[in-house]
């Protein structure tokens, strides 16, 4: 079975489809940090020419998902504890702001959509299959950011969530950590429903702090610990 999935459909653009397929392979852990990302293999497996593959590779490199070296090809980018901690510092600022803005702008329709997204994640977790939990997590936070009404903020949060998904692919997250995340998502929904910007921001930031603490407390098999000083206590995120 191909790492990259089935041959591509005619639309949307082939470069976009290649990008999504390679992202999915990285996020699911089928491609791990340091693994080679072979242009010829992608071209063959997905049934496309090298032009859209190269376009997708440029986008993947710009997003920090792969590293391309002249005459050596492309590999999945390494990850480190320091980078993991740093991305959560950035995430707390962005998602705290998104929750603050969304609390003042969310409609009942927005809240219903958020509750639906959360319910779908709960149903997935109940099956014991965790492969798509990162995707559900991104949808949840994307829904909040979209409700904030600021496209730039939505774009920045999406970039951060892509990086978070890449890290989670190499960290052994058990059902208990996802259970904690889902419970905290319910707290965020309740805070947003009050319409209180201060409360929504505080709960969103607490969620990020708790997730950082939970993942730092686990085994970091697959992370490049040598690239980072030892982390014994997560930094206060705000």
C-alpha cells in the first residue's frame, strides 16, 4: 500500500492535493522525522507529473514540514522539545486572542457548529481509534478562529495547528490525554457561550498550558532531545 494514498482526482489543484496527501502521511506518522520524501515515489503513487509535486514540496518546506537539501533531496523535518515548547507559547497567544474575539462575535449558529465539531470528536474518541483526533482538534480550533472574524489570525492559527499535528505524530498520546483535551474543549465552549471575552481568553490559555504540561510529562520517543535543553517544568504561558 502506498504511503501517500490513492491516485489524485482531477480537482482541486493537483499541487494542493499532493500537499494534503503528504501532510496526512506526516500527521499520521507514516512519514516520520528524518524519513525521505521522494519526488519520484509521489509522482508514481499519486499519478501526477513532477510539476505539482515540486510546487507542493515548496509549500511543505515553507511550512516547516520538510527540509530540502541540494543534491540530497527532501526529508521530513526533525522536531525538538524546545520547538515543541516554543510553538505552545505562540499558540497560547494566538488562541487566547482568538477566543477573546470570538466570544464577542459568535452567533448561535457558530456555537452550534462548534458543538457539532466537538460531538464528532467525542464519538471518534469513544471508538478508541485516535488516528483522526488531530484532525478533529484542528477543526475545533479553526471554528473558533474563523468566528473571530479575522482572516490573518485564522491563517496564523492554522499554521500553528499544522505544526502541533506534526509533533503529535511522533509523541505517544494515549486516550487519557485526548480525554483531557476534549474535557477542556467543553470548558472552552461553555466560556464562549457566556459571551465574556476575558473568561474565554483565560480558559483557552489554560487549555494550552494543560496540553503542554501533559505532553511534556510523557515519554518523548521520536523527539530530538539532543537539540534542546532538558525541560523539567513547562513555562507559564500566560
